[in-house]
C-alpha cells in the first residue's frame, strides 16, 4: 500500500514533501487499522516474556506444587512426580501434561504431571483427580473436598499411553474483585490464606489480585508528603470497609486503623506474595487512583484537589462523606503515584508489572472532551510507569456499563488508547450478563479479560448462568478480531455456589463450549462421591431453573427475610420517595453504579425470581430422598441445607406479600396468620442453618475478634463485622442506611438475633394501625428498629461456632411442614 501511495504522490509532489507526507499517511493508516491488524498476543507478548522471567526457578516451583499436594492429598505425596517444562513443549502456550510415570513405581511415583508453571502442575493434578479419580474440590465453607473416591497409593488409574495435554486457550486466569478483600478476606489469617492460594493453584488461577497490607505502604508514602498518622486516621476506613476507603467512597467509617493492624496486614501480604510467586502466579498490585487525605489540600494549597460528592450517606455527614480526589492532570498525581509503586517494590521486591487502577470508576471526568480524557489516562499510566518502566495498567471495565451515558465510543477510545498498545488490560467485569466487548469493537483493540461477576455483597443465594459460562468465553475468544487475553472471576464475595466457580475455573482450559448437562452429571458424581439417581434428576432441574438465569438482571439477594422492605404498605410501593432505598434500583458501591432489578406493574415490592418455584420444590424433594445414600457427605449437607434455605426463603417472600395484602384489606385475622408464618419461617430457617457449620454468624464474628491484639481492637473489629452484614453505613434516628442489607447473609444467629426482631416489630406496628384504625407509623417503627440495630451492632453477645442438630432430619421435617 505504501508503494502505491508513493507512486501517486510522485506525479504531483516534489520529493521534498513526499517522504514526510508518506510517513504521515502510513502513520494514520497504522493507527486507524491497529485494532484489526495488530495481533493481541503480539501486543502483550513483551509483558508475558518479562513476567515469565520474574518467575521462581523450576526447582522452587516444583517444590511449591509438591507442598500443595502435601496439604491437599498427603496420603499420595509420593504418588506423583512434578516437572516444570518450557512453553515450547506446549506450542508456546501455558499447559499441563499428564503421563504415566516411566520408572520404578513401587512405593514411588505413578503419575507424572508436567506444567509450564507450578499453577499448571497444580491444575493438572486437579484435572487428574477429577476426571480419573472422581474427586472434587471446593471451598471448605461450601462442603470442602471429596477425596474418598481417590484410589489408594499404588492403585491410581493410568492415563492413555500418549498422555493428556491441556493447553490454555488464553494466557491469563484472573481472580478477585476489588471489594472481595472486604466482603470475604477481611478477617483471614495466614492459615486461611494458605488454603485459598492452594485453591487458586488447583483452579488454574495465575493472575490474582493482591491488595492486603496496602495501608502500611500508603502510610510510608504519605509520610514523605508530610501527612501525619493523625491525618491518616481521618483517611483510612475500618477493617471491614477498607475497599471503599481505597476507592474514595468514604473515609474514617469503622476506623481508625491501629498500628497493630497495619503491621499485621503488611506481614500477611508478604507471605501471600511469597507463596503466589513460588507457585508461578503473577500478583496484581494496587496503584494510585487519586484518592488522597484531606490534609494534602492544606499542605499543597495549589494542587488540583476536588472534594467529591456524597456516596450513600444518609445526610452527607462530613465525618465520613465526600472524600478528596487529586486530579491526574496535576503533577503531584504522578509524583505520589510513582512514590507508591516504588515503595511497593522496595517492600516486596520486583514481583510484578501489573497494577490495578480504577480512577474513573469513582467519578466521571469533569468534561467529555476526548483530548482531556486522553491526557488523564496518560497521566495515570505515567504515574505507574515512572515507578515501574514495564508497568501494565489493569482496569475494571465496569464504568463503560454503569455510566454508559458518559462513556460513548469517542470517550472510551480516548481512555483506552491513552496508553501504549499492550500496556492496558481491561476486565470485562460483567461479561456473564452484560458483555461490553461485543458492543465496543473488542474494547477498540485493547486486550481484555472475559469475567464472571455473579455475586454482590457476599450474599447467599443459589444463582447462576451456566450456559453463559460455557459459551461466553469461547464466543468472545473466537470472534472476529478478538482481543481477549484471559478469563476471570470477579465476584464481590466467595464461598457460595461452588458449581459456578468450578465450572468457570475450568473454562480457563477449555477451547470449546462444554455440554453443561453432561458436565453436571460428572460434577454430581464427583461432588458426592457416588452416583445417585435422585441427585442426577435434581441437578437437571436446578440447571434449567436456578442456574439458568437469562433475564439480564444483576442478582442481588433481596428476599424479604434478609432485606426487609422499608415502606408504608398503605401506599403503592412504586410511589415511595426514592430516598427510601427503592427495591427496584439499588445503589451500589460506587456513586455511579446502579443495579436495576426487574420492574413490575405490581404496587408491591418484588424480590428477584427467575425460575419456577414448583420445579425447584421438586428438586428439593429429590435431594431429600437421596439422604439415605448421602447422609455422611459434607458436600451433600451443604447443598441440601442451601437448597432448603432457598426454597423456604422464596416461600417467605410470598407469605410476606400475603400479610401485606391482608393489612390492606384490614383483615386482622389473615394478617395474624401470615405474619406469624413469616416469623416462624425465619425461626425454622435459622434452625436449619444452625445444622451446618458453614452458615453460622458466630464464625464470622469470632474470626474478627481473633485478629485483635487488645480489648479495644476486639470491640472495634466486632463492630465492623456486625455492621457490614447489617446496616453497613450510617443512619439517623429516622433513616436507615442507604446500604442496609447490601451484604445480607443467611446465617444462623443473624436470622434469630437480627432479622427476626425487625420483622416482628414491623408487623406489630401493622397490627396497631388496624387496631387503632390509624395510619401506619412508619417513622415510629424506624426509630425503634434503628435504635435496636445500633445497639445490636455494638453488642458483644456470643453466637455458636459449631453446628447443632441433624441437618437431614431438620430438612425432612421442614419439607413436610411447608411443602409436602
């Protein structure tokens, strides 16, 4: 093409101008055609090569993989031999190979697993025990592992002579959301983190977020800018709210952070990073997004620092509202950002080149001018690259969905193209429901990761989109001009719906779509250790109902037991003022994010329901019938308790509406019947949940207290733990937090101790209204309830940490009581 251009220009221009014009034309053609002609793999290859060079030595990785085996399956420590191999063995990709061990096997290795990193070796181990031994791995809190089906050492099944080769279709398998650290990991010690990193390795995760301990780094950085610890006490949030303090949504709430916490978390982070590196993972570290302490404005009065607007406070209380943002266009932004990157390198070593930053998820730029947006993006990247010349910016792509009215194609391109090619990776955060890659020309040529979001607030609800998980990553990868470079899991909270996360993890090694129903048949056999016909039939129903949500609605559990409607039922639900935290539009964790739930013509609140409850009751009936065969299985216990909870919770939604309709009819007798049934359902579900250690409030509270080093910290941490799962944010005497019940949980103790008193007091006010023939006293009820909640949040009463009762007997009794 360039030759043809030169020939044309030769006929009309002197040679003096030809060279310059041709270069300009070629440059324009190169830029405009870049997304179509420049291979995504080529764009990120320099980064992949550098990251490979940072990995631990083969001997260190092999030892790390062996240690995972020792913790996971110690009886078979000598049954496997592990070996790191070059990517050349795998056609230039990450892979694992499973072969029969060629050598003496008496009391020694039977199976040889090779991998390009220790993560691939661990993934190969997981693949082998799944598909050759019928075993199963999930989080401890979702039933744990099923390893009884693994044959004894010396009797492991052989693979075919040619072995098994599984390649990664894309380089990266990403893990975590920026808020998972608060909803799930906040109270973890090293013992729990070690288990999680083992789980990551077995699932093939090689690009995990590593956000712990960053406040200690920030303390050291800000000291260099004359910010005192007292200033930082007004900047950092409390332990359970650090994710939102980091994003600039709030400050101080739940704080301050003690010196013990800062030291403790920094030590923990170093252990986390060390283990990730031993296994060949690439950790993603935080970077500077512009969120700064208020004191910086006083110290640097000419700096371009803006006070942000309110984020979900009740009345804009300045004690925790309206944080400060340093504009990326200010030179101080680059200076602070560079200092933060360098301080991390000083503390941790040169462990990664990939850094997360989500400045524009916090607020829209002040103008939609594309030149300005491009300059902001360039400044953010400059702050990273000045600290690490090989830095790659990893950005959550949620803003392009949540604030789509601002981020039109020109603005998206301006931001995405503001950094060098291959130096930005976008997380298509909600690709399981609302993929952005398909409507943005593959993020306009920018490499991206196809992500599953799935969970909000760590809520407990059976929900999934298994068909989308099977097809979505494959469709994205094989699409024309695809720029997909990875898959990922970005749930806000973990330890729920194990089937979803095992299936999604497997897609990191799947080149083709998976027949979901066939996969589920093997899944159920592996999860419970045997084939039971009723279980197969039950899971076929669950696949087509609970795990087949196709309505495009972001699932956030708003069942009425755990998110009790705050309204006056005398008026239509849809006519309430928006300040009452509408059930149809739930304000999420950033000021621009809203999750829209299904709009109904009904004038009553509606919980999200996307399946036939009748069919799921039949699935539960089959599950209960399988009890004689599976009563000793912890995975069965978890699933039966969870499914029974799901069915009864949806029943309670209807019972609540029956009570409200009775109130509207002024039918005192019917109101009494339905309200008492709702109350009894809460009590019965609490008893059910108490029969499984994994559904207990007490374990959450005790894990918080165990991190404390003195009585003051113990009270503070318990308040943080109680507040996050209930009221979440601030209140006034007559207004609940706007985020109340965002992180609701179906936990025994929380139902009996918190949700039950709330529902009871509300119904008592409904009765008073009918008895006295007067309007419902909503404000008076709120006063009583908010006062109770505040006292409960500050409470110190103990809750059980061990299961009580026989789960199968309880589940059968509740089925007979409510559903037979």
